[in-house]
């Protein structure tokens, strides 16, 4: 399938659908549909919503053409591990030189999204002095790793009383960079 293409697997008209959503997404959707038809249980995929007020993009002056920027964004979005993101970052620096702050921020947001997705977190909100992780389900939050991480963080992170979430509020977090770093550390501790 990867070499030949997906054009006629399910009929000629399917090729247009694959072109619209991209090969990787099409292959994943096809795999999930086949598993569903076989009666296999599939895990609901969470798409984490990230809300952080920082500049996170690849500037025109760093990656000069739109096609190169799109390729970079696709590579970053397809990363399935923090290690893969590090490799993409190294390749970017090899080709274009030291990355500006906006690109570093983009990698930070991508790491947070990946780690949050893996941990079953539906939403990450970071504002000056305050952050919140909202889990998709009660089961995602109610596990030993989350409670151990809460214990490690002491009064800097607490379970939210009104949702399946964790709130980060501390004088330590007045600087947004420190808050982002603390949330990333928390997410690393709760990885499955």
C-alpha cells in the first residue's frame, strides 16, 4: 500500500478522499474502520486542544519558501515521540541554522500536545501565572502516575475540584516559561 498507493484499494473514487486527508490520516482511518468491522475494540483518539499565548511558528525569514515551511510543519505534526521531534529539530538546525524563538516555541507546543495526547488530556491551558490540564475522561485522570506526580509537585499542582483536571498555580509560575516547563515535567511523569 505504501509503495503502490491507495488509489484502487476500495475503488477508484477512494483516491480523491485519500488526497484530501493525506496518506497517513487515510491509512489510520482505514485501519480503524477495518478493526471496527472485525469487531475489535479501538481506543478513541484524543485530539488535545492547546491554548497558550506565545508566538509559535516558522518565520518566513528562517524557512524561506512556503513549500519548505509546509514540509516542516508536516514533519513536526507526524512525530510520534519526543525523540522524533528532537531529530526534526536537529535536521532543521543543520539546514537553516539556529532556530529563532518562534520555532523553539513551536517545538514546545508540539511536545506538550504529544505528551498530553498520550496521557489522555483533552485540553491544556496556559496563562500567565496559571495552567490547567483537563483529562478527557475520569479514567484517564484516576491512575497512580497522576497521583504520584501531584504528590511530587506538592502545592504547585492540585486536582481541580470542578473537573477531571490538574491546576498549576504558584508564585513560581509568574514567568510563563517556568509554568510551561513545569507542565511539561508533569506530563513526562504521567506518560503511559
